[in-house]
C-alpha cells in the first residue's frame, strides 16, 4: 500500500513559486520546475535519480482516479 499523501507545506510551495519565477533562484539551487504530464513522465523515465520531488494537485489525482 502506498504511503498517504501529505499536504504541501506553505514554505515549500513558496520555494516552488520562486523556482518557477526567478532565474537566480534556479541557478543557486541548481533546480527547476517541470509542468505537464508528458514532460514530467519523460523526466521520470530519463532521469529518475535526479528528481528532488514530485508535486501533484489533488484535482489531478481525482481526475486520474476516475479515468
């Protein structure tokens, strides 16, 4: 059985927003944000050991559960 999903802490959500908006943050953290099912799937298949985290919305999970 999979571990239960935890809510995204506000500080981590703010960090993700900074990564997506500010080049200097991406450079200093050596990280970036990937959005979209196809791009994320490609990244997971190609570089699974380099992924720091995966954040998924509850709306997406509900949509996939009914598909």
